C-alpha cells in the first residue's frame, strides 16, 4: 500500500525535507557529490522552513514573500535533483518520485 501524500502544505514540505536529507546522506562522497549535496540540502530543506515561517507571518505581505521564497527554493531543488540524476551520481529511478514531488510543490506554491 502506497503512503498517502499529506494534504497540509506545511506537513508536505516537511516530509519532502526529510526525503531530501535521506538522499543527501546516500549520495557518493566525491567532490562533485559533496558540492551538489550542499546545494541540495540547503534548497530542499528551505522549502519547508519558509512555508513554516509564512504560516507565522504577521502580514499578508510577509506571508506572500515567504511563500515566494519557498517556491524559488523548490525550483532550485528541481534543478539540483535533475543534475544529480543526469550526472550519474545517483540513480534517476530513485529520484523520480522526489523530483515529481518537487515539481508539484513548485506548482502549488
């Protein structure tokens, strides 16, 4: 039985961040792998952090700004995931679901 995708955007981006952490931990410890890992961990975990911050905003303007940052970080994460797979550093079949989720988050945000 497949796991259901969380409906709450805050929880969904948190689960996404956990998955990013697991991918980064499984990445090869090469020079290129380390460089991509640093970028991926920053952007991939920042999505949820900014959504979380947005929920605590004191104004609509602040909320909108945080959500735009979250969207930008999600777009960056798509880039790093694609690069990771296309460079051969990580099996693309193992990244497919995560890449799909990143793309969906971009569309939602």
